[in-house]
C-alpha cells in the first residue's frame, strides 16, 4: 500500500512538472512569435534585432504545429514545398531585419526536431 502511494505521488509530480514545462514553453513561444512578427514587419532603414534572446530550453518537446502557428514558416524553408519544410529535421528563424544594402547578422533560433516532430534541441546562433 505504501509503495503504491509513493508511485502515485511520483506520477503526480511528473505530470505537474510536465504541464508546468509545457506552460513555460508555450509562453516563450508566444513571446518569440510576437517579437518575430514585429521584426519581419519592420520597414526601418536601420538594423532591427531581438535584444536579450530568452532561454529557449522550455521549447523542448513542443510540436511542429505549435511552432509553425506561433513563429510562421521558418526562414530555411523559403522556396521549398510545405511537405519538404515539415519533414526538415531543423528549422531556423532569423530574429533580425536588415534593410537593403546593410550587411551583418543577428540572433537566429535553430530548432531541431525528433522523429515524432517534437523539438529535441533549441539554441541561439549568431
């Protein structure tokens, strides 16, 4: 009886931590989506980039559809078919706007997906 109680408590804690993790990942994803939309819509003659990129580890486990709904089509999918993009093991999102004639870069989010279509790796590249 005692071991069953311990198992139930362990399962409850695991479920709680998973739901808390998913909630924080969803919050980060929404925040990134808003920032990326603003950067992509920029018509500024100056460089516009994401300052202080957030920790993206909470995105681990997020599915492709959720990423696509919040961040849109990845920058590395330009010119490819939707099927090719959805099958790609990595998606990249550039969080910088560079007006014509300006060279440089900025933060780029790279998401790696596992065979189930869930984020298995997330990191910022510059």
